[in-house]
């Protein structure tokens, strides 16, 4: 009997201790967490949903949940001591959810959003067969060493219409050049390497400033080869996700144009001829000046002897202020003109920035009838 009472007493003491410890933990450790973190969304989507779970404990029945997006101010979500809630999150943005009571932080959780990678089939290999990863984005990243088959890099050559956030996406159109797995663009402020279907790039070594706020990026090509998704970043890390962007292959940029960038044996499309004097109409001092005469040598164009210079790709001329020139008679510093099929008129815009693909002042032009182009050989 005494032994039975002793066992009962011990059991009661243990039960009491467990209860006290659990109660103490509940009071001492409020929490908030995400059921899934990071949030993984399909490559063709830009947003997803995070499920939050929180408990302020018995001491905080009126705890509040707040959200901070990127570096913006915190925003109130709900006052509820304990609960679950779904919140929308977007690719390329950083999130911090905070649980607080009377301006006292109780707990917090950071949530990131990433794109899922396409499914790949792999076979088990011994650890000795795994090559040492190459730093950053080197040419050797595109090979797996030994006798393993080389994966052909996706072709990013051509002109692409962008959409998304940031000045790069807002520019609307960008043209890339590719040689093998190496890609450059903006003559060539940026350079990168394609590994499989993914291009990683950053500012070319030695360049300190550009017309953009970003310094690197990562683009993943769709299986069709006609669109890609990714991000451009303020840092030099291509795998950051500061500003999400999407791009589609520009229909005005023909297949021959694209192959001509990368294949020396492929037929190239001759650049449109912007030679001559043009009567302009539109907004801005350049358009109001009425007449502008261009000189062209191959795909290179200059005008105003020659304050401005540019390159013609297909039917599109992009130009900027010539290096070393800081002052002109005009308020603009760059532009983009698209030649009509008849070669006697074009449309486009002139811009205050050094980004030819901005659209500050629309302009149209027709070839001056008094100007006769010289005969071509």
C-alpha cells in the first residue's frame, strides 16, 4: 500500500512539473513562423501566398502582427493573440513579419520568395565523380568534366521586350550579343555566362557607373527560346532578387538578325539606311528644329558633326551623346528610331537620359525630298 501511494505521489509530482514547465515555456517564448519558407512559385508567376502561424502566449492576448516589405515602413496586419493567416508575397521582394505587443517585439520571421527550377532527372553518382564547383560564372561552369556530355547553352542573342520593375525593365527593349556561352549587352557594359538555360551577368570589370540602378542579374530561358524570366539587382550578386523582370523576343528582330549575332556563316540582315536629311515633327527642341542630317557607315550613324553616334540593328537606330561631349544645343542625350519598310520615314523618341530606350519625347521623321541619297555600289 505504501509503495502504491509512493508511486502515485511521484506521478503527481512529475505531472505538476511538466505542467509548470509547459506553462513557463508558453509565457517565455511567443512565436511567429511561416509554414513554408522560402515560398517557391512557378517560373511564369510573380507572386505567391505565405501562411503565417503565431502565438503571443497567455501574457499577450492582444498581440499584433505587422509586416515590413523591403526597406519600407512597417504596416499593421491584425490584432490577435493567436492565429493563422495567409498573406500575398511577390517575387523579388523581401518580407519580415513581426509579432509585438505595446510596441515590444515578441518574435519575427523573414520570408523570401523564389522561383522553382524546372524538373531535372538525375542518376546517383559517387562523391568522387562530382566536380569542384567553379566560382561565380566561369566558362568551366558549363562543362561537367571528364567524358560527360556538354549542355548547349540557351541562345539569348537578339532584342527583347522587357516588363517589370526598375529602369531596366521600364526601358522596354534590350539587344544582347552572344558568342558561345558568353553574353554582352549595352556595348558592352554588362557581361555574363549562360549555363544551361540560365544567364548570370554583372557590370563589366572596370566600369564604375551606368545609367541603371542595377549591377547584376539572372535570366532563365523558357523552353520555347522566345521568353525568359528573372531579376536585376542593385548588388553584384546575380542570384539576388531585387527587381523581377520578364522578357519576350521582339518580333521586329528577325531570325536572321538573331543568328547573325552568333553565327558568322549565317546570313545577316542589312541595317536600314538612315543616311540623309530628315524633316522632324513631334515634341522637344530636336523635333521642332525641323531638319536633321545623318551620316551612316555600315551600321554606324553620326549626326550634328558628330555630337551624337549610334548603331543600327535591323531597322532600329539607337544613339547616345558621343563620349566626351557634355553640352549640346538640345535637351536630350539619347534616342531610338525605327525605320519604316519604305525607308523614307521613321518613328521613335528622344530622351533626356542616356538610355536610348526611354520614351521621353515621341518624334516622327520623313526623308527630305530635296535630298538625294548617293548611289550604292
